[in-house]
C-alpha cells in the first residue's frame, strides 16, 4: 500500500521537476542583437533531459548548463550554425527543434509542398473535367431545384 | 482502379498502426549517443583523490572499461553503487569514475562510506567533460574500448540484468577478456 | 459504498452499450422495427447510468474518500471544494470517465433531437455510437477503473492535485475539449450509418451538419481555453508550443473545419460525397488518435499525463478496430461513380475543395511532424520536430488558405462569371497592401512574415465585410438587411472574422513580442517597450495549501502614469512540494504586460522575466468569435424543422405534394453505389 502511494508521489515529482517553474538567469550581453540571438537559439534547442521543452523554458540543470554554454559560445563570437553544430556534436540531432534538411528528413520537409501541388492540380483538373460534362440536361432548373428541396424537407418530416 | 484508391487511407492507417505497435515499448526519453564510435573528447582534469594529478583522455585507453558518471546528489547513483563494487571486485571490470558536478569533500566521504569501485576518478567540477560527452543525467555508464573509442552508453542504474544483457556482450565484443560472471 | 455503486452503474452502462450496439444494428439489418425501436430508450438509459457513475466519483472527491485510489492520488482534504470537483477529471481515469459521459450524452442528444430521422438511420447511428462507447467503457473497466480501493489501510490525506491543474482553466478546458472531440463521433456515426445503408445522399449531409458544427465550436473554444490557460498558468508567456498533446487537439480541429465546409458542398450540391464521408471518419479518428498519443506515453510531452504501455496497447487495439474497421467499410462501400453534377474551375465547389485540400495538407503536416520522430527512431536515427518546423509550414499554408478564402467568398455555385472576380479581387489587394505595410511599420520593424500575416488578415476581413454589405443591401437600409440575413450566414461571417482576428493576433505577438530576463531587487526599474516596471517589494504569504513568495511590481506607461500593480508569485505547494510560477499580467486589448518570477539570485534579488505582448488577447478573442459563429450557425431556423412542424405551417400542403412525387425524390440527386 505504502509503496503504491510513494510511487505516486515520486511519479508526480518527476513530472513536475521539469516544468514546475521556468528558470532563468539574467545574462549580460554586449549588444541587443546578441541578446536576441541568444533568445532565438535557446528557443530552438531542445532540452535533452526534459519532456519536450526548449532550453529557454526548462528548469532542468542540464538546460541551465546548455544556456550557459550558448551564452559562452556567443561571447566567443561563434556564429549561430557553429553553436548549433557544437551542441549537435555532443547531444545529436535530437537537440534541434528545427531538423536539418537531409536525405532522412526530405520526406518531412517536402511532403506538405508536394501534397499542396498535387491537391491543387487535382482540384483544377476536376473543375475542368466536370465543366465539359455539365452542359447536359441532367441539371435541374432553378424552379426544379426549389421544388425538390421542398419535397425533401417535407419528406423528412413524414418520418416523424 | 478507383476502388483501389479508396483503400489508400486504410493502407496508410495500417502503416501508422504498425509503427505504433512496434514503438509502444520504447522509452521516448532516452537519447541516442552522439559520440558513438568516436574517441573520448580531449580533456585535462584533476583526479578526485589527488588534485595535483592531471588526467587526460590518454588515461582512458589500454583495455575495455566502463566510465561511470556519478555524483553524491544523485539518488540513483546510490542505488547502483553496490553493484559497481561487485563489478570491480568480483568480476574484475575496470571502472573509471567521472565525478560530475560534485563537491570533492562530499565525494570522498561517499567513497569512504560506500566503498570505492573506481580505478581512479576524474573530478569534473563544472561539468565540462560531462557536456563534451553528452551527459544529460547521472548515472550514465560509457563503454570505452582499448583504443579510447566510445562504444556504448547506458543511461540509468547498472544492475545485474543490465550488466549481463547489455554491457557484458558489448564488453566482450570490445575484446574484454575478464571473468564471465 | 458510493464508490461501489458508481462502479456498478458503470458496469451496467457497459452492458447497455453492448445492447445498444447489437440490437438496433441487427434490427436495421433485418428491417425489424421492434428491434430498431429499442435504440432510443437504450441510449437514454445509458446516459443516466454513466451520469450516476460520474456523480458517484464526484461525491467520493467531495467527501474526501481517500480509500479510493484515484481520489487519494488526485485530491487532498485541504483543496477547496471546486477544485475537488474539477479534480475528478484531473487524472487519467476520471478524464476517461468524463469522456464516456460526454459520449453517452451526445448519443442521448442524437436520440432525443433527431426524431425526424428515418428509424433505420437513427438505429444505425445510435448503434455505431454504442460501439464506440463499448470501447471506452471497457477501457475504463479493464485498465483504468477510478473506483479501485486501497484496502485495508489507506492514506489519511490525499497526494494532492497537480498544482498546475488547480486553476479555473482546468475546470473548463477539458470538458470543452472533450465536447469537441467526442462530438465528432456523431458525424462519424452518421457517416458509417450512411455507408452501411448504402444511401449517401444530400440528406445525410444535412443531418450531420449541425452536429459537426456544434462539435467544432466546442473544440474551438476548448483549444483556445487550453492555450489561454497555458499562457497564464505555465508562466512562460507562451501560448502554443506545438507539443504532441496540443497537436492532438489541433488535428481534429483542422480536419473538422474541412469537414464542416465539405458537408456544406455535399448538402447544397450533392457532390464530393466520398470525400465528405472520408473526412467524417478521418476527423473522429484523429480525435481517437489524440487520446492514444496522450495516454500511451509513446511520445514525450510537456503536459503531464499518466502513461502506461499496458493502457497504450488497449487504446491501440481500440483504434485498430474503430479506425481500421471504419476505413475498411469506407473502402468497400463508398461510391466510386463520379456524380454527374457539373461545376467549373471557378465555381464555389472548387474553392471549397481547395480549402479542404489545404486544410487536409495542414492536418497531415501536423500528423507527420508529430509522428516523424517516432518513425525516425524506428529506422534508427533521431530527429526532433518542433515549433520552428511547424511555424514555417503554417506560414506557408495559412496564407494560401486565406487568399483562397477571400476569393472563394465571392464565388457562386456551379460557375462564377470571370467578371465578378475581376471586379472584386483587385480591390481587396489595394486595401490590404497598404495596411500590411503600415501596421508592421508602426510596430517598428518590417519583418516579411509580419507583412504577410497582416495582409491576409486584412484580406479576409475586407472580403467578409464586402460580402456582408452586399448581402445586407435592402430597401430598408443595411442594418435591417443585415438583421434579415440567416443565422447561418451571420455565423459564417463571425467565424471568418474570428479567424482574421486570430491570425492578426498570432502574427503581431510572434513578431513584436519583447522579452527580457532581468535581475530585480526593490527599487529596480526595467523599461520594456515603453513601459516602466518598478519593483516595489518582495513579500511572503500563506495560501490554503501553498506558501508563496510574491513580488509587487508597479507598471507605468511611457507618459509616466501608473497603469497597474502586478503581483507575480512563486508558490510552493506544501503537500507535493512542487513549485509553481504564477505570472503577474496586466491584460489589455492591444497589449499585455507579463511578469514572472524566476529564481532567487541574491538576498532580496530575483531573476525575473518581463514581457510585452502586443495583441496577444486577439488570439482568444478570435477563437471566441469562431466558436460563437459556429453556435449561431446551428441556431439557424432551417435546423428547427420540428418547431415549425409543431406550429403546423402549411404541412398539409406539402404532404399532398410528397404523396405524388415523394418516392422519386431521394434518387433524383443520389449517386449510384
């Protein structure tokens, strides 16, 4: 019994450990632009320990270390891609919320675009094709439409 | 042909279901090892027991070994410590400690109290080496082969099951000649 | 005792669900009227029993019966009564029970309000809903029983409700969201029933339309409540994180939006029937998929849910049966013969189809992005897909969608004369372009995506406004004319304007949000976007079940006038020991000032995050418009046939007409198959 309760407690605490409160350190930056770069980078890097959080919002000690690391690399004058590469070298592609374009991720990046092109193509083709056959006599005149609608409505009621 | 198109959603859904059924047991929190099959990154850090002794990546060569990342603030490390003692003393595994973001005093007290399975301990006070290795939570245990190449990482407590099912086969693959069990 | 009664009621309702799914469906199969007539009473009894079970669980919470495991795990005697009540759905078991209750509720609503439906149809619909509820009730009973007891000894006090969930947002967010998710089951049941009967005609579309719209409206409100809750409760000032749990609610919303529009085409013109049926299946399947993703723990999410592979396996089986089964029925029974009703490439049909396609691509993008990491892992590599990916994709899809919407509003069924579009479209662009340049310029930075966002929001607003003016013109003036338009038209206008407002808010707050992490101590003054924030003091106080460190921050505007005083807090909940940030927010229609506390960095000095969030309220304001628009559309008089019937409006005359031609009517517009 007690085991059960303590397990519940533990589970609750583990879950909360990451999200309970965002941590932040008031870092100093040489200029406004570097501050914005820091913000952007920490928003696009994923905390390795936490449940799906970026390192800017995460409270985990590892996220704190990584923020510090990003800050240090920025101060060393590293470019954004160098900083990302530095961390990927250590933690893998997992850490990038923006997956790089590669053979492995081509499907991810290209599918939406291909689907839009194909979908729009099909729709326009359908419009053209349907138009050719639409001049037939099977179209109802407005009066017929009106009458049909009335009949359908009335018919529904009779099922009551 | 048109009827076939109507089966398309079913086929896609079947694919997704298959993926789910395969991945249901996996742990989404476990990270792959970015430095797999790469050499241990260069470092120069003091030893835990003797601050004047500087250890480098050259000290992690020669024979297959386990590099265990631990700290006194880590409750799971406390859990696995007796088993590490057993690994080192009974099975003769070479275990190197990486004392990660810890206090020297506390760490030494811990070793005095719980026993010391480590050949030596690297004292990584600010977590630099840990970061270079890609440590994201103690305890972690790295398998380094004779050439100083990282072959595997286990995240979490090492126990009998982990040793026999995961680490031992990989140690033997790396050429480890030690006792079977 | 109460818990046992609740458990018993749940078992009984499961038995009823079994009956409900067997008897009417067999009745419809055999054309046995007596069997079919069982459907309505069964549906109504089922909801009473599930409700009884729910009331029993709520009672256990209210009387602090900690011998019930679920109560002990999610409540505490110190909790105020309203949180004890909302704690019922604060965990896995209870939220499933809420889900089952809402499903039973929708089933009963269909039984009650669809009296004009033919008996075989209603039997099939209720039967299908019964099958879905079998799945959920058995899931609860077999794997997640909320009535399990700790015996013989149980904790004197509960573990406490997750502090994140001790909030007004949690009281209303999940029920709203579930109303939406589960509401799509009605459209799903109608679609399956229509496939089973083989009669996929326009009437089917009209029957399911109001149900779909109501569900959509609830889901819209539910999602925006969730976003609002995350905004003020999580303490980061974010409002959408593209987390799997959020994506799980967005996918049915996108698909449901497509469904709503597709149903309109099918009802009005009798085309795209197979597509609409597929969308109905798809929308509800995505709701179920969301449940699976959330409950199985197969993906990492920032939102805390008890996850368990055992339960995951059970939900997966349910998915397999429901989704797999319905897609199989679809593949075998959906009509393949293309209807002969024609339309041109400039017709309203095509514009709505394009809208559908883009919404579907958006849905699949979210689905793909959410599942891609899982697939990648299966093939042995590691990928994270997060906000940067989704933002980029939506920055491409949403403008496309809205541009088409703006044009589509002016299109007509069958064919639109090219002249109509040529006359109206350039004007839209002429108005939208300067606005889209002016607004970002006023905010001080011409970001490309900001220009695009403002452009499409204006474009949609202008198109809608012109449409309103056009439709409202009458001899008695525009106001009278507007009042005379149908409710469904008003609903549509409101929905589209709501989208424009949300897009505007999202664009501006994403691009012109100012955020600063600063160290503050008493006397510190921080300036953010013209606002001066002065830290007055830190103090401590004791709440009912927490201790709080609180800051007092005075906010002055650029003129130096005091605007408000904020009290951001950091709370430590005594029972669970967890720490929570409560943000201090000065809300406004055009901007929020947002202050949250980080950590103590020195004696009497804290790290604080200070933010200026322009137009952030528009996000939720727009969704309220959208939800309201949906509800308004359903209130349209044409759905209230029953009422008119009671009044006896020229029924007799029409009945005479049906007597002559009624039999031929269903086939006049139907398709083969």
